[in-house]
C-alpha cells in the first residue's frame, strides 16, 4: 500500500532528527549560493564590460552602466558578507560591528577590481601568445573557460585575504562546476597565468604560482597527504611553482615543501614529490622519472 505525503514527510523528519550534522536549522542565516552566483556573474560584467552582457555597451553609456551595476552589486554583496561574518565572525569583532565591517570589506573589495583587471589582462595576453589556435584576445575572453575560472579565483582571493568565510569557496566552486577547473581561493597566482584546455586542473589552497606559468589540462598541484585532517589547517601543504615554468598534461606535483625552480618544464604524467632546481626538465623515460638540465633559452619564453 502506497504511503501518503504526510507519512513520507514524517520519515524524512525522523532522518533530520537522527542525522543533525547535515541540517542547518535555527542557526545563523548562511550566505545564499544563488545570490553569490548572480553577484559573481555581475562582477564578471564589471571586469569585462561588454563580454558578459547581452546587449552592446557604448562608451557614452559606460559610466552610467558601471555606476548602476556597482550600486546593485554593493548592496547584495554587503548582505552576503554580513551573513558570512555572522556565521563565523573574526575573533574580537562584536556583533554590533558586523554590519559596519561588512560594508568596509565590501568597499575595499570593490576598490580591488582595477588591480584584478590588471592581472587578468596579463592572463589573457599569455593565453593569446601561448595558443596558436586563438584567433584574438576577444575570442579568449568570450570563449575560453580558463578565463572565467581564473577571473573568479582572483576575485575570490581578494575576499579570502580579507578573512571572509564561505563566500570565496562558493564562488570558486561555482566556477569549478562550470569550467572543470578547481582553483582554491587561497592559492597565490602571479601574472601571465595560462592553463590550456583547463579541464581537470586542481590547484590547492596553499599553492604559490609565480609569473608566466603555463599549465595544461589535468595538472594537479596537491597536498602530499591529508591523513592529518584538520590538524593540517594553516600549514603549507601544496607546492610552489616559480616563474616561467611549464607543466604538461596529467602531471601531479605534490607537497608543501616541493619547489619547481624557475624556468623548468615538467613533462606529461610526471608524478613529482620533491623539489627540482631552476631550468630542470622533468620527464618519464622508460617508465623512470628523470630530472635533466635544460639548454639555455631566450628570457621570457616559457614554451618548448
């Protein structure tokens, strides 16, 4: 005999009572994933005017468009930051100070947008120079999922640095779901960063990436072991990639004390758990990993 909706609801309520760890009831109001998604899309519109809009924006209308959009974003973002602070307020911050602090963080974040644009300009430039299939920089912005993923990470990183909980990770996981590229908001990424194809790329929280780094799909910059769980929080768990390094598809570089020296190339499917000096060539040859010295090459050229 089929059960009524009331009986089915009662079963689910029993589940809620038994497994409270995955409920969030009678607590602080968490940030809205839907609201943060729409805010993130509008932030992309502010970063790339005309690329994420459905209508053409004329120069004569630009100021009015930007002021209107920024005014809309500011109020919504302040509300979500307030919820995040209420959920996990920084130590020493009184409840009465949450709203003023949320507004201050929001204004600081919006003032960071020109700096984020400067970084993204270098990323688009690196992508165009590094991919002979690219027809133009416009094509890269409008069509390459890498641009969206790294733009969201660079935005989220600004909030991460300001110790805002939840929102940065919600932003980057939204981009992860859309692009297949998992960039933690805590990762420090230099200028001229390009990940060709980008699908399956993972960059961990404490990873440090220098300038002019190029990677391909399926690269993992990961921790050596997470068996320590929460005891590892705040420690350097992910590798450091110095300037002008190229990492080919499927390579995994592991560990917080692992440093890939400047100007190095890591070949496809390499599994690297130790540091290598500058200008190394790390490859698999006859199922054995070898670290070789690379021949001199022109400064600034990070391809082989």
